[in-house]
C-alpha cells in the first residue's frame, strides 16, 4: 500500500521508540541495516519516517508515542514540506471524524493516499458551515500522513485531543498573541455566579470557548460567541460542537466592539474574559455608540467599554459576569462610568481573586457581577465586595488542602486553592442575593457597602480596601481563641516536622553515584509489571481498563493540583462530563501529566484517594505488587531528571508516561528504596502543613493587632526594654 512519508531527526526517533538519544546513536553504529540518512547534514541527518518505523517494528519496538504526539510530529513535518491542506480544513475534519465509528476511522487510516485524501475532503466538506469564515477545503497527497495521524488521534484520544494539537500550530498561549485560556476552575466559578439556569448565553471575547463550555454544563442551550482572532473563533466553534452536541452553537470572527456580530441579540447571561489594557479599541469612532448608557468610556478604559457592551446584550434582569484587571476598580479615568454603574444598581458585586488565578499570573484579577436594571424593578441599595485573595493565595488553608507555596516569579493557577476560593465567593454571593439588606458578611472577607457610601470623589471599588474597613466588627475574645488554637496546632506541626526531618534512612553511595539498568514504563507495561491507565475524553472510542459505569457515585476527581499541593481529591465529577475515568485504588501510583511548578510530581494513592476518579491531567500506574513496590515506583517516576527526559513541548511541558524510566531491581531492594521515598513524602507533607499553619497564625495575629482586637503583652515589652531579647 503506497503511503507518503516524511523525514525525522534522531531526537524524534528517540521519542517514537521511547529510548534515549544515545540509544539511537548506538543503533546507527551497531546495526548495518539501520536506515541511512535521507536528507539533512552530516551533523544533523534526517531519516525517512516510514523506513524508521519499519526498522523499529522488525526489532520489536512498538511506537511509544501517543496518537496526539504522532499528530503533533506529522504536523510539524508537514509544515516543513509545505503541505497544502488548510488549517480550517483540518479543524473541520476533526469535527467530522468525531462523529464516525472507530471502525470507520480505522478503515480511513488504511486507505491509499489518494483515496484517503478524497475521503478526508468529503468528510471536512460535510461540516463546512460549522466554522466561521472557513476557506474551501483542499487536501493533496502531501497531506496524507497528517490525515492518517489525525484520524488515529480522534479514534484513540477523542476530538478534543486532536483539536488541541491543531490549535498549537496556529496559536501559542503567550504574550506574543495576547490570547490565554481561562483556567477550568475559574471558568466554572464564573458560570456558577450566574443565578438560575440561563438558556441563551453570549461570550463576546470567547477565545477557545472555555466559558461557554462551563455555562453549557449548567444547562445553557443557546451559545453565542465572537472573537477577534479567526483561529480562536474556529477553535471555539469546533470545541463546543464536540463537547456540547445538544447545544445550538453560533460563533463569529470579528472585533465585538467595532463589528458586533449579534447587534440585536438579548441574552439571559453574558460571560466574558475580555482583553486588558487595549488603547486602540475604537474610542474615537464609537464615541456616539448607543451602548454607552453609563457614560462614554475613556480611551484608557477599554474594560469599561466591554462592561457596557455586555450590559447592552442582556435582557432586563439578565446577569453578566466579567473577569477584569484590578485597575478597572480604581483608575481616575473611569470614575464617572463606575459611579453610574453603582448609582443605577447595575453593579452587584466585585470579587477579588488571588494572584495566579489567571493570566497575568502576578496580578490579582477581579470578577464583576452585573445585572441590567429592570424598569420598575427593586431598588438596589448596596454592592457586595468579597476578597478571596487571603483564602486562595499559596499557603492558605490548613491540613490536606493547603497549597505548597508560591512558585518562583509569578504565582501559577495550579497553586490556587480553588475549592476555598470558590466556597468563599459563592457563599457570600448566594447569601447576598437571597437578602441584600440583611447580609452580615464576614469581617475582612465579605462586606456589603451602601451605594451612598461608594459615591465619593474616587468611587474606588477595590474589595480589599472595602472589606478590611469592616474588620473592627470581629469579636476580640473569639479572635484570641482562634489564634490560640491555631498556635497550638502550629507547635504540634513543628514537632512533627522535626521528627520527620530527623529520620535517617539512607547513607552515602561511596565515591561514585550508583548507575542503573533501567526500563521504560512502556516496556514494563508490555511485560505485565504494571498497567498504565488514563482518562479518555468524551468522543474517544477506545476502552479504558479500570473505568467504572458508576463513576458518577465517586466523591471527587483527583487533579494534578491535588498531587502538587498534597491535598485530597478536590475536582468536580461534573467537569469530566462524558469522559471515561478510571477509579483510583489504594496503591496506585499517580503522576502529574504537566511538568513544572512546585510540589510533588508523583504520589501513591492511599485510602483517602481510593474511590476517586482519575482527572484528565494525571497518569495512573497500577503496579503488580509481586513485581513492583508502589513507593519505589513513585519515587523514581517523579524524579526531576526522569520527568525532564520524558517531557515534550515548549510553553507547556507534557509528560509522556511511557517514556518514564524505572531501575530494574529485586523486589526486596525496591522495598528499601520505597520506605525511604515514603519518608520523603512524609517530610514534604509535614513541611507543607507547618508552613500553612505558620502563615495562618501570622495572619491572625497581624490582623488582630492592627484591627484592635489583640493587644501586645506589657511583660514582653518590659523584658525587651531591659535588654532581655535581641532586637534581631
């Protein structure tokens, strides 16, 4: 059967085979039948891909690359060779392929090149109306390798996996493009802030469709999106059609402020994470636009233009939830518009998020909740302000839910305590909406401020300033008791940390480090020493061992963030939608699928984890206890050098589980290593708990002293005055 091929580097051969670069070099020297270079240079040769695959198969080396990695590689090679298929055509092909049976997809991969191209062209053309501004679909035989890999990826991993790889080729989540994906926990929070069950929802800066997907999971059935970048609009349309087949999806590609694609649309709700700090948003040509019912936004206030755009698209009483930078709440140039939003009752709440909740990661963003005023509706006398920054920052929370601490430089979304942030924000918002006049709030966290009190010379709507003004309401006796209890817990945690740090279960290896004979996880899986399980996205056709038909009864989903911060499973089963997720058992080894950040990369599932569902960004290794010790396996799989060697990508490093390497040791020796790794895990857990308790104790003490509830000790001051304590 004739098939088109491509050229690959030695590094790509190592990834395909699941071996090191050094192994590929040895093959070239030792095996005369190893394929000769077909291009490149002497220092950087290229090899024919199909010849390499044939040679590897003759040696019993099955490909260690996942279908999505195969697709990623073929796309890069296609770009080098100048394949003619349009990006829109490949997006359409993903959508069409997702509706095919696994047998149909397998049959397509086996077609000769010319037949495959014609088949793919018909498939993509059948859904051509789904993607905004798509060019006519056109493939040729140079695209056959990509088409074959795409069909295989959709068959084995689902349409979303293939869609994500395609989007990488056109759009990098970076400052260069200015486009960023809203983190899933944040998207879920924004969707849950909308009261009731809206049916018709608009996102005028929809990006990849994350916010619309979140609100669709809550029952919305008419989804409207618009985005300036055509690739984002196309990606959003296909993604939503894949994940929400029962919803009506309409996405357009254009600038919402300058060229509103839905001028007559009145939605039940608007969700939006608009671009920030844009000067050229159309201030001059839109000066007399009817959307500016609350005042013409200043040139520096593009965010307030988006706010009014959202309000203009709401039915009376409809709700808008916007993610905005903190400067929007206090810049002098926006004072008049803010004042009118408050005076009219359109602004209902401002919720401050911790740094790291979303890009830009070093800034604590804010959520604005707005409602379009109803003629003759209730008078709105107050606005809710919530500050979740203390709750959600690294180190917040105690016990199992504490995060590990801030990463170097900027905070990261993975370190945010999303369960705590969500509980604070939703709890305050729901209590406020039930009875605004009787809302008591929580000192230092949530406070309802009267409209009259907000309409001063600056109209500063910063939550931290407004909720801290209410700290004097705290009962001194209650705060003192809370400080004492937290301090006692800190002392206990410090003693436990001392014991963990004092444990010695290792010795020096001698004059040189020990060398290992290793095998890849793929090799061990083929030999039956372990099983590698994963969560299969909705639409993927393959079966997953360990999945459960009763997975909806599981109490939570274990996420990569849970592993990094050492928490119990915190994910929401609703996030999995139709995904097939294995149920975790005690003794399973769990490894984060995305490298980077602080905290552990791997851990062994305990009784708390058992019964939870495996999250989509976690790899599960189920070892045979007669051949592999679980803690030994977790220690080596999560090692820094091992993770680095098995990771691919530039902006995001994705761990290829089959490429992780494990030393080949007798079981008794494995157990000795496993016990040492168990102590390392305990040390990390005790350090995390002690750090969280120290931060909480310091926060309570500082707040009590500055708020007037706690008084410094006179005896301690007298001792310092007599020179009893060093000032340092």
